[in-house]
C-alpha cells in the first residue's frame, strides 16, 4: 500500500477529516486533489477540535508533507485565514510540511460575487451552494480564462490577465445580474500581497508526489465532498463542480492510475446531505430531527442544518463500483445507538422492478421508492468499544449487511469523533 485514496461515499460530511487524520499516521504525504474551501473537515485530537477547509487533514502531525493539488481551487484569502487559524492553535505550517500546486486555479472575488448572483437568479431552483465561488472558478478553468497560482508568481502576467477578466466579469455582473462592478486596483493590490506570502509554498506537485511514491513513501489522497456530489456521477445539477470520485486523483494530482493501490470509501452509518437535491431515504420527520440532534448534523462551512435519513446501500454499492473501493470505513455508528429499530435501504422500486444502482435522471430518481430492511438497534455501549468483539451483536449484524450488499469489506469502524475512538478490523 503505497498510494491510497480516502473518498466520501455519500453526499459529504462522512467523517473524511477524522479518518484522514487517523490514516495519516500511516502515511508520509497527504494530498488534496479537488474541491476548495467549500469542504469542512473536522478533526478531534484529545480535547482539541480543528476545522479544516483547504489544508489537508494531515497537517496536525507537523512532520508530514501536506499538498494542495492542481485540481483544487484555491482562495488565497481563505487559505491564509486558515493558516493563521492553525498557527493560533499551535500548528506550525512551513514549506517543509505544506506545498501548493503551481497549476491550481485561483478563486477570485468575482467568482464569489457570481456564485451569489447566480444562486439568486436560480430562484427556487437554487443549488444551495456554499457561496465560496467554487462553481464559477471551475467554470473559468474549463472555459480557459482561469488564473492559476503560477500566474500569480509572474505578477505582470497576472495583472494583464486580471484586467481582462475583471472587464469581462463586470459586464456580466452588472448587465446580466444587475450587480455592482468590482474594482480592479483593490483586487490587484490584495493579490500582490497574497503572491508574496504564497511564493515559498509553490511547487510542481505532480513531480514531488511522483518522487515520493517512487521513493517508497506512503501517500494518502484526501477527497472532499462525496461521490453523489461528483460533477459526473452525482445528482446533477445538485452537485459540486469537481470530480469527487477516486478517479479525480489522477487529474487533480497528476498521478497515473497504476500508481494507486487502494481506495477507501468513508460511509456514515446513516445518510446526510446539505443543500438542495434529491435524497431518497430522507426523513422529514421526528426521526430525522433525532438523528440531526444526536449526530450534531450542522455544516462545518456554512452552519446549515444537514438533512438526515436512513443508510442507503444503493448509494454505497454505486460508490464501491465507481471508485473501485478496496474497503469501507463506517463512521458514527454511535450516533444510531439508542434506537429500537433502524432501517436500511437495499434497493429502489422503479417501474415494477427493484434496482440496485443510482439512476442518472432526477425524474427517474423521483419515481424510485426505497425498499427497506429493518434491523434491531443497539445501545450506547458502542461508543466505548475499542475492539470488534466489544461491539453489540446488532451493530455487527448491521455492519455485516453493508459488506454483504456492497461486496466490499469494512476495514475500520469509527465509534466517536476522536482519534482513539476507532476500531481497525481489516486492511484498507
Ligand atoms: P467530513 O467533511 O467528511 O470531514 O466530515 P465533517 O467533519 O464535515 O462531519 C463529520 C462530523 O462527525 C465531525 O463533527 C466529526 O468530528 C464527527 N465524527 C466523525 N466520525 C465520528 C464518529 O464515528 N462518531 C461521532 N459521533 N462523530 C464522528
Ligand atoms: P465536505 O468535504 C457537504 C454541497 C453544497 C451544495 C453543493 C454545491 O465537508 O464533505 P458548492 O459550493 O460546492 O458549489 O456547492 O455541494 N457541498 C457539500 N456538502 N460536504 C461538503 O464538503 C460539501 N461541499 C459542497 O452544500 O449542495
Ligand atoms: Mg464536511
């Protein structure tokens, strides 16, 4: 196991931050390969809690190399705010333990303005984005007008491209959306300052990550969001604008598929989603509220209440296939403790048959009716278990069903937010 991926198996917030931090102990290099500061990853070590958005969750060890890949969209202001936040908590960030791709796209103030204006224009069909400028930044990347970190390193080139971009964006902001034009000089002056602070961290990360793998170092690729927020395989258009699936590593970190040995899917023991879009097993009732309160299901980035529902094995099976998962990590089984009965979706009734894959069309998905199996619940002792044997029998049955349905083994069970509340049951 020299290069492995941690990927969200549902709609994000599965506990990737906790598990990346936990698994980072076994790695020397931790790489973010997509998304931006729309992500919110929580790591708890002892009595300290850290909330990370852009910096990889391996940063807390101090002696590991943390990498922001070219597939990430970087808001320099958000990045420096996060570095200051980490420094305030006693975490040292230097070019020895943190580097940023010269090919990463920059999130600019007009991306955030456009994110807000486009959402407003969508009216009742809004996506419920995080408002961080993610979609507009990736749009510019694909449209080939994006500004990259390497442009910022050549400030005259940056000035010229920024000037062109601001002219074009102001036309759209004012004429299409009736918004206020942005001021070129103010933005330029801010980015000149960011450029100097960023410079020591900028590298060709594909070269560095490749060399690390070749040298026999273990590299962990930390996914953001989750499979169903993927731009291709998610619940389009209610998705984020990047490839969140395991395949995103190849394009987002410049690493060939043959170099990756394992892909671990992080799955919450139930399902949550933030923002709009379909959610077949959603519980719009007291049960959903119970899970939300017990699991503290509120967004790390936006503070929004997360929608909650039963575990959906159709989703996990689809993630296993699309991401080529070698194992699952199941988190938050402690949250479900105390329930008498727990339901699990094992198929969708669709046009007189039961299907076990996730349909592309939202219209077809709306027709799908979850087919449930019911399990007996378990008690709070689950949170204190530190070995598989100590888990309640009913929790074991629940976990076995996940393996059986998806055909993928569980390697780790998480029974609480802290590092030590983790049970290893197999290889990843
Ligand atoms: P991420 O975006 O996938 O990193 O997940 P978030 O950090 O947004 O949300 C997961 C939340 O669950 C965080 O508050 C974690 O501290 C917490 N968490 C992770 N694993 C467990 C677990 O096994 N049990 C409990 N109770 N909380 C967990
Ligand atoms: P982590 O890494 C959960 C959701 C937003 C919205 C949609 C598009 O913490 O799991 P965007 O701002 O990306 O254009 O919003 O994607 N979303 C997330 N939901 N966890 C995340 O990240 C998310 N990042 C984006 O709520 O529905
Ligand atoms: Mg999160």
